[in-house]
């Protein structure tokens, strides 16, 4: 038996032993050498494995360190991204908050603007109603005498109408209007702060005030009415436009229906309206009075006809002011019947001792009533408001 040992890297010693018979000759020694070489080879192989394992361990440690560094870098990057996203979200939330505040302000401005528009529309409507004039112009027959030649007959009838709106004021309950015959009496009463009126049952204080009349207008309407043309409407577009013009010309050319020789035809197929111009005067005037006229388009077809005219407003004027002989009494209490209290007011303001004078007219309204007073040159006319 023989043995040998190998020192290890960790400081230990590995021993190897082999058994055999004693080396008595060279062949035995040779065989022992071979076996020794075999064991050396095994040792080298183990050493190689050990070296490989050490290298793998080193590589694994480096990879682990590298991976750890990468993970730390990734973690830092993630934290940085989180902060960026957090800051971005915070900025977006602030922007949203600012936008919501701005939207609220805009909505409030919109509501305010709409309220102003509605108020303006209401005021505009009120002013339109105030200045709107409803007047029916009565028909007046005019008789012409004498004859004129065809060259002297004008093709239009000219007219001028003067429209005057009477000044007015609203009289409410608990108020009275007094018109004196003399202006100086009204001026004397207006200088007093209040007047003590003695009634049968009680005494009342009334306050004299001057009147501010609502604005009124005056203007002229200049109108020209054609004596050769009439307009028509409701002409059915049931055929081509040129054929419809021919049918209209034929229809309005019939003397048996009141027509005459046609000079020109205007027709709009879309609206069904148009204008017929005759060669001579007189035909259009007679047809305009009929208001309807049959057309040869299909059975029982008629069109509406009317005069052709133009108008212009001139000399438009507005007026506002204060009546000189009329005053307003405020604060009149209903201590008596309306007519009795009105008589007491008239008696009081007729007495010179009360700085009064001759009363031309008086109107008192009890509480809860309202009328409109219109002023002419010398009169006051009352109407229900």
C-alpha cells in the first residue's frame, strides 16, 4: 500500500491511498506509475471542475450585481416617472379647476347677459307699444269735376296723411287730475307742498304735482297709388312660367271681366305673386276694388288682387312736455264715495281763499282703478287703461 496527498485552496489536505503488493521488480513499479498517472488525471479533472465552478460563481456574482444595479436604476426611473406623472396630474387638476371656475364665470355672465337681453327686449316691446299707433283712416268719397286729356292724366294718385298722437298720462287709484281755466291758478297750487282738504267726515292731505306727459309723435305719410297697375297673389304654379304669364295676360285682357289691354306681366312662380300693368288708366282702379279676379288656368281658379302703391314717412317729430293748466293730486284717501270726494276736491280748489280758481274739469279715481288721460289742445279725454 502507498499513499500521497494534495494541498487544497482552502488550506485542507486531501489524501489518496492505494493498496498493492510490494514493488519487487520493475514491472510492478511501472504499473504503480500508471496508476499514479491515472490518479493525477482524476485530480486535474476535479481541479478543472472546481475552477469552472469558481468561474461560474464569479460570473453569477457579477450578473447579480449588474442585475441589482439595473433594478436600482429601474426603480429610480420608476420613482422619477411617478413624480413626473404626479406633477402632471396635479397640473391637469389645477387646469381643470381653473377651467371650471372660468366656465362658472362664463355661465354667470351668460345668465346676466340673457337677463339684460330680456330686459332690453321687454323695454323695446314697451316702447314699441308706447309709440305704436293704431288708427283707422275713414273712407272718403271724392268727386272730380272736369275732363283732362290722356296726356294730362297722371299715372299715380298722390296722397298725404298727417298722423298726430295725442299726449297721454296714466291716472292711478288715489290720484286726481284738475284742469283750471287759468294757468296762473295751477302755478299757485303747485307752489304749495300740500293742501288740506276738508270733507264731510274727515280731513285729508293731498300733494299737488306737475304732470310729465308720455312722449307723443307726429308725422306725414306720403302715398302714391298706381292707376295702371295691380298686384296679384295666390296664382297656382301648375304650368311652366312662360305659359302662366300668357294665361294671366289673356285673363286680364278680357273687358267682359273688367280687364283691359295689358302692357306688361310680372310673375314669380315660387311665391305665386306678380303685377299686371295695363296700357290705359282706370282699369287697375276698378279691378283693385273687386279684390278677386278669375284666371283661365283651371276651373274656379281666382287670384287675390290689390292696388300697387308706395309710401314714405316724412316730417317725423316727437314731443314731450307738461300741461300748463292741469295738475296731479296724489295721496287722496278714500274717506268718502268717489263722486262725493271728487265734488269736495272741486269745491276746495275753486275757492280763492285756498289759492284756487275756476275748475274746467276734474277726475278722481278711487283705489284699485286705472285710466289713461289724453290731452288735446284744450281738452282732456279719459279712457280705460
